[in-house]
């Protein structure tokens, strides 16, 4: 009887174990995130730095671990990027300027085919990002790329070409931060 109780308690404790988190730059990124009805796992994480200033901790979430950036960029499957801001006070204009530079780098300057989607994406970033703010970009093939800020859904942008350019901001040939790219790839 005691043996049965010990087994039941053991299984109960393992079932309610809290979700583990990865600490990066004093921020805890969860090990999993939901993309629609799918649970994604943390592939890797790193810090976005600009001029030696820690701007945000960024995590890449996928169905399964993957270290090939091109494979991730071109995959038409659920994935997400979480940014949790460390720096207090990144203006909406600074965010849009950074996105525009990232999209230009990701597309080798060929913004025409996705210009309308970029403009819609940029329109979401009107408020200043504050320390502790969480921004999620979640792609699902059925819906497109959804953007949530501080738990509020800002909008969704359809299109695989846009998704490829968006994820190439972090994972492309000219990423926003090479150290962050390597971290997101789990290296």
C-alpha cells in the first residue's frame, strides 16, 4: 500500500512540475509557447544588443529543434519569436526604423512585393517599448504572422513571403544581431 502511495505522489509531482524557463540577460523565457493549437519548444535564445546596450532577450520557438537558419526561414510551419525588453524606452519610431533596416537586409533591398505588408506590420509599433514588455510574433500557415504586444493582439499579416522576410530579420544572411542569431539557432 505504501509503495502505491509513493508511486501516485511521484507521478502527481511530475505532472505539476512548473514550466522551465531559460534565463538570458536577467529575463526568463519559457521553454514552450503556443502557436494556435500547437505547442512550440524553445529552439534557442540570445540578447539583442545595440552599442553594447542590452535591448531585449529574444527566443525562437519551433516544433522541434533546428540549427539550419535557411530551413527555418523557408519552412511553412508554426514558429514564433518572443522579445522581452530589457532596455526601458525604445520608441515606436526606433522600432520601425529597425524593422525597415531588417526587412531591407532580409530581402536584399527588394521590398516591393511585400511593401504593403511591411507598412501594416510597422503600423503596430506606435508605443514605446518599456522594460519587461513582451512582444510575440507567431506564425501559423493558416493565419499568417500575428503580432501581440503586452498580451494584446495587434494584428495578423498573411503570406509566406512576408513570413520569410520577417524571420530573416533575425536568421538571414544579414541578421539584426549575429550573436542573437547564433543564440536562437541554439549554438
